[in-house]
C-alpha cells in the first residue's frame, strides 16, 4: 500500500495569516498521463468530508482561490494564503493512484 | 442537486448482521464509481472499497479481509455495505462517496470524491 504522511498533525493560525500542510507519499503519484493522483479533503467539525483539490492541483467547485497546492511526485504542500474562520477542521490528503486508496492521518487546523 | 442519502444510525450486538445503504439522486448513478469510507471514533479516514455500478468487479481494501461486502442496485440507484457478523471493532461512522472519472489517452483519470453521504453511525456493543 502507498503510505501517506502528513505534517504537522495540528496547527493554530491567526485569521488572515497563511498556513501550509505537507503531504508525502511512499511512491510517486505522478501518473504516466501527466497528472498527480492526489486529492485533498477538509472535514469540518461534525460534517462529512468535502473535496478541496483533485488531481494534484485542481480546486473543486466552489473552493476559493486562497487554497492552492504545489509539488509533484511524492511531495505536496497545501497552502492557504489567508486563513479564515470557516477553514477550521481536519485536512486529509489521499492518493488515488492505486487501490487501496490511502489517506494521510490528517492535519487539524485551529484558529488562534 | 447531487445527493447521497444514507440510512440511519444502527446499534447492533456482536455477531449480528447488518446492511446499510446509500441512495443517490440528481445524477446518472451508472456514470460514477461509488466508494465506502470508514471513520472510527476519533480517528481518520479509511478507504474500504469501491465499485462501478456497471462493472461486476469490486475493489476492497485488503485490510478488511473479506469482512464486508459492497453491492449496488442500479434499479434504485443505491449502494450497500454489509456485514454478516459484526464485531465491536466495526463501531464507526461510515460514509459513501461518489467518484467521477474520465479517460485520458486510454487511462482512467479519477477526479476526487466530489459528493459524500451524511454518514451512518454504526455502534456494535454487547
């Protein structure tokens, strides 16, 4: 199985400040067709997960452009340019290159 | 509007059987993969398996070791997750999720789980 490693496990950010979450995979997620098979999800408190980013760097419908992803292959970083109160929750990266799909352990974002 | 509506909370005893459901609406059920994801109390997300409604093949997480069965009924746009003999360790929230995809240069390209059910809480306790 592909192992997904996220860091940090938690972070506390002042509104308006940036935040970054790292996700590393145990093998490259870059498919031969040129896409990284990596997705990001946010699970807000008490809610189902929601899709933020798919295929490495594509924002899902309705996701604000303050969310972006950099990286390719095995190292990825989710960046929030200016954190807002609504961004609190647990962020997960997930590889969809091969089954079983695997998630990182999650990063909990809190507001200071 | 795309919706995945899951069946309600279940409280069961070890050894009992259970089948939970996920009814899809607002889209063509046969054009998307559907998956199940487990979240044990206070823990992260775990992919359990995935099925395409038009394909007999089902991909399971080997960690489940045949403990669960995924099925679909296309006639009512519903996916199911079932157990023949529950264990206390099956206590968790279970989510279904839709996976869109297309083909690029002959290769399958998934586009993220873009719609999720509200979750079904299963508690197994003697």
